[in-house]
């Protein structure tokens, strides 16, 4: 059991070395700082945390799939490109959902329309 946790933590640390994943963590830290400044309620905090998790997880899985595909071949391959595009699309959808959630929370706290 201990080995599984060590492997999992090593995976998180390896993620910090990847530029795309590191960028998501930087954006997550900025979102958390904004959440503190805006004094979010518990449900807004849960929304922010879940959105951060969704985006970081999808980016991590996207990166892992890209690495596996590159092990198979680094030459252009239509099927590999299709797989990579699907994964990138998942990250885009997760990011869009997080952005919409952030805008709803932000507008609410700034006396906006929502």
C-alpha cells in the first residue's frame, strides 16, 4: 500500500515538471488567491476546488496519453493525431466549464448580472 502512495505522489511531482500541467497549477493558485480575496462561501469554494481538480486531472491525463502515443511513434500518424485531439478537446471542455463557473462567481461578487 505504501508503494502505491509513493508512486502516486511521484506522479504528482512529475506533473509539476511538465509545462502544460505546471501552467494549470499556476492558474489554480491564482484562482485560489481570488477566492480568498472574494471571500467565497462554502459552495463557491467547493465549485472552485472541483473545477481546479477537473482541469488539472484532464491535463494530466492528456499529457500521459500524449507520452504513450509518442512512445508508439513520433512521426505523424492520423490515428494518433485523432487520439491527441480528443484528449486536448477534453482539456478544453474542462477549462471552459471552469471559466464559466469562475465568471458566474466573479459577477456575483462584483454585483454583476448573476
